[in-house]
């Protein structure tokens, strides 16, 4: 298989050529770690091929998601509202963001999954099993990638990143997004399914966690934003995974790796888009301060020390498109992690 080099997106003259692609079966580990770091530094985004996750594990998860979203609205509401976990429709978060989607948000620890399964599925054991197997597999993939990041950055403790999400107290979550197909497309929409008509499914944002592992069906919609503000459509690829650097990894690496701004359009006419997104997160009490190796007199710390709990609390009081990391920048007077806008749901989020 021909895999493009890790930096094929070219933006001069607005031409998208390709997405950085990492072949995990590459036996040259130091080359692999270099390529991953390069993609994370430049885009905070890449595609992974030869990831090793069995097709059957992906298909069972996808089938459970499809079964759930095919249910009548009343039944789906039994799994909601998503405050913060459960079923949500059109509302994203609690600060007024909306999108053309419905979704299921789940904590990934097996106890929470099993407690929720009855409200989600008529076959709770099957659902439970599918979610546990899928999250275990994508967690391992995320850890392997994070270990390669550690190697590529030459940090002394190569497992420093993966340890956060392997922790039993890890706050990782799984999100299933379902973007219904456009019912009565205008002629313009029919002409430009990926063009000017931007029906927003999931608005522009960066993911707050450490690392995101995203897989979708073969319906497009995901776009990433490049430094020059250009939106680059990511062609869907159900056999492979997309990886995104989250804000927490940007902070831990003192801004060397960048969290990617992205969004999902919901312009598909024929078929709904479904994405399954794992967000690898640390425990709430883990400090996200830049690693000592990432700080030097020439590169002083960009961020005030904060725990994942502080960051999460701040994230849930911001709008989807806000740049949350800015709140924690040194010399930024807007630092707000101890005086949040009161929200009745916050106590459920951060114990
Ligand atoms: C508007 C919001 C939704 C979100 C929490 C937030 O206040 C800001 C971050 C959003 C986000 C984006 C990535 C994930 O999909 C998510 C679950 C997360 O951790 O941060 C969502 C939050 C959400 O939908 O609750
Ligand atoms: O559905 C997608 O492709 C993007 C979803 C996303 O960005 C998210 O769930 O945070
Ligand atoms: Fe996202």
C-alpha cells in the first residue's frame, strides 16, 4: 500500500492534497514516532492505517449505534438528557450550542456502561459488550500512539501520556454522533454536497481531552481547520481511524503539539453520517502542567498549572467554539477556573 508522507496537506493556493497518514505496521519505530510527532506539531491530526483493531469489534459497535438511533424519538429520550451523559438531540453542551445531530455520550468505565445499557438497548448485554470491547480496543490504540509520541518527543518517561488514560480513574468518554441525511435538499445542496452549503452538524471546536480517536461510516462531513483558517474536508474512511490532538496534550507539551480545530457538516443527502468518537482523558485530579522536558528558558511555560478537573469545569462553562486553553495561558487576565458561571449540572461533572 502506498502511504503518503505525514505532511501532504498543502494550503498554498487552497489545494487539499491529502491527509497525513501513519501506517502503524511500519516496523521502523523511530521513524514512526517521528512521523507522528511531525503530524501532531503541524496539524494535530492524522489518519491511522493498519491499526490492528478487529473489524468485528468496530462492526458490533456500529450496529449497536445504528439500532439505537433508529429507535422512535420517545424511546431514545429514555437514555437522556445528556447532562452530561446520555442521549442528546441538537443541543450540544449547556450553553446554547446547536447542531444538526443527535448523539449518545457515555463514560467508558464498565460500571457506568452497564448501568446505562438498560435505558439504551433492548439487548443490554449485547450493547454493554460491544461498548466495552470497542472502548478497550480504541484505548489501546490511543495508548500505543501516545507511547510513540513520548518516544518521538524524547521525554524521559515514554509512557507519561498513555498512563493518564490507562488509569482506572481516567475520565475518558465515548460519543456516538448521528447526523441525519438532509430531507428535502434544495437544488443548490444537490449540486454541492460538500460545497458552499454548510449545514452545521457539529460546530467548530477543539477537543478538550488528551487524544481523540474517531471513526465514521462512509459518509463525509468532518473538516479540519488549518492555521490559515482554511477548512479542509476529510474524506470518510470506515476502515481507518482519525486521530486528533486535544487541548490537554497541547498543554502537557507546552504548545509543541497543537490541538486541531474541527467541525462536522451535515450535508449528506442519501445517508446519515455516524461517527464513533473516543476521547482519551486523564483522571480529574491529574495535573496537566507542561512536562519539565518541554520547558526551558527559551521556551518558558505557556500555561498555568491546572488539573483536568479544573479544565473540564472551564470547558463546560464555555461555548463550543471558544478557545478554552487561552483561559489558562500565563499572563492572561481571563483565568477563570475558580470562579465559574454557576451551572446546576457542574456538580455531576467534577466531584
Ligand atoms: C459546548 C460544549 C459541548 C462540550 C462541552 C462544551 O461546553 C465545550 C466542549 C464540548 C466538547 C467537545 C468535544 C466532545 O464532543 C465533548 C464531549 C467534550 O468533552 O467537549 C463536548 C462537550 C459536550 O458535548 O458535552
Ligand atoms: O462527527 C464527527 O466527525 C466529529 C465529532 C466531533 O468533533 C466530536 O464529537 O467532538
Ligand atoms: Fe470534536
